[in-house]
C-alpha cells in the first residue's frame, strides 16, 4: 500500500469522501456541497482540515525516511 493511501484511510469517512470528490472527481466546493448535502462552509472546513492533516502526516513520513 502506498503512503498516501494509508494516510487517506486515517481520515474520517466524511473527510475522505470530500477529498475524493474534490481531487479525483475534480468537483468545486460548491458542487461538493450540493452533492453531499453539507453547507458550503462545512465542506471547505472539512477539506482544509483534511489537507492539513495529510500534509502533517506526510511531512512526518518524509522526515523519517529522508536520507541524512
């Protein structure tokens, strides 16, 4: 399994689904809000927090596996 897949699986199901819609289906936030039934601000917040978590976990992984 790839590192990104592992980290994505650690997200909440809602965050995982919203990121999937945003990045793999290339939907704008407004379309994700309509499809998910969540308010636009909630969609943006979930995606922002999920990206922050992904960045943090991938940074930790990178630091642990970098050649010194």
